[in-house]
C-alpha cells in the first residue's frame, strides 16, 4: 500500500529446485582441468569473527587457509561505524556484524583480502581475483601469462560476477562456493537446466521485484510446474509483445486459484472478493498487474 517492495522467502525456492537431486559429500576432480569459483564476501560472512583472530591480518590468514584448502564454509541494532583498514595490524572491531553493515568497511576488507590472496604462494593453483580491487574493473591473476580481460566488469553484485567467471571458463569441471539463492538460479538459467526459472524468480519476488502478498514461492512453483510454465517463456526477451504480456498477466492471476477462464486482475478480484477476508490477500488490480510484469521483464533483460 505504501509503495515499498514486499520481500519474499527466496531461500525456499532452492528446496523446490533441488528436490530429488542427490548431492555427493565430495567430488573427485582433476585440479588441472577444474575451477573453483568463490563468492568472497559470502566466505567472509561464513567465517565471521574467529576467536583466534585479533587483527585484520589474522583474519586474512584464516581466509587464505580456507581458500587454499578448498574447505566448505561453516555455518555460523546499532548504527555501523566506519573503520579504515590502513594495514593488516589494525585490530578487529568488537561488533563484527556492525562492521560489515557499512559498504566502505566491506570494500576495505575486500581489498585487503584480494591483495593477500594475490601475494600468497599457491604453488600449482592459479587464482583469479575480481571485484575486490581498487578499481571495480580490475582483474588480476597469479599467473602473469593468463589473459583475464574477458572477466573485467562493472558488476556491483557478486551474483553476476560469479556467473561471468563460470561462463568464460574452459575448465572441464566448475564448482561454485556460494550461499545465495540468486546465484543458484542464475546458474540454472545460464546452463539451460530449468525453463523460465529466472522469469519465475522475478515474477514471484526477488531483490528488485516485489513479492505478491500471501503467495509463497512453494505455492507458486506448483502452478509453474503445472501447465502454466509456458506462460513465462518470453518474459525478458525483447521485444515484449502484447501476447507475452498477456500470458504473464494470466500466470500471475492463476497463482490466486481462480477459474481457468479468468485472465485479468479485476476479474480475479471480483471472483475472490467474497472468499478472501483480508484486502491484501486479493489479487492486484488490472492496473497494478500491468506494471509488475513490465518491471520483471526489465529485470530479466538486465
């Protein structure tokens, strides 16, 4: 009602996508033909503030140890305060979450860790670092002979940087170390494992599109996996034709369990007005419904 986006329970979609998929405890791969892509900030968050670390240099050493041993990360109020990391000897702040809440602090930490990774001796392993250096387009490799120019990007989020590294890799095996729903769905989308998965994620609520009140990802997925999945096939593909827009509208309306002949928000609201008590549980009006798929289409094009 106030114009703000409703947030959705994004993580629940992973359970639906991974249903029936068996994940091995370990993967036997050849290091010479394989690549590990790590979301560095996610790794920092999972490490947290180690009890054995007192300075940023100590934290960097633990970070490097995790990277070098390819370990799986462990699970782990007040206004954020700026702390300049001018050297590795700077003490760690007492309130770690508070420290990470400020973008400038995270940028300083990313530069410290990126520089530390590049200076570390990894023997036969090549390390490529991007997104954490002084300039956002900078990409560095521990192998001076490697051409990493194709990985230069101005992406603000690690989500799309991870995918960029994956699609430009010539490795036989690629392992992604991340803990983000968006990264998982982006990878599925780019590897053609699930039709219209990114469109579904945007329509049912992601970081930049609104969640539909009372409609969960799980409930929406049942509709999507039924006969309605093809209704989102062309969302995100230019141009957005009137028929593609109408199909997206129909998909949204079908999420509210109306009869198959209903294709507009106003019709759905009329049909459910005597059934649903809370006003916010009703489908959007046709006018509001017109704007949501347009935003999702724009999100998908980006």
